[in-house]
């Protein structure tokens, strides 16, 4: 069965996937994420969705990160 493709924002807490493509996000944010170990091909797990339009908490390389929903909507992931 081929992996399902969707955006990071579409994943529910507890679901894991690998980053397929960074969309049209800010190059500085892309660089910052790369410095933290989040790059294309990295495995990420959604840990929590903060209420009231807050950030999405995800785990990558043993670190917990928070990113805005606006950026999470532009990151494509493969879910197997």
C-alpha cells in the first residue's frame, strides 16, 4: 500500500509520518527547522494541537517543537 500524502496540519495527535516537501514557507524558517534536525525525509510525530489557534507540537529527533498552523499547512508529509 503506498503512503498517504497530506499536510502536517491534517495529521491527528499520535500519528507519525516523514516530511516529503516544504512548501512555500519562509526560507529563514526552513533554515531554522534544518538547524533543529527537521529536514525532508525526517520522521515526525504530532504530539499535541494547542487550542484556540495555537501552535502544533511535534516531535522530531527526540525534540519537541512548536510550529504555527500557517507553516504546518504548507509542509507535506507521507503517512504510512
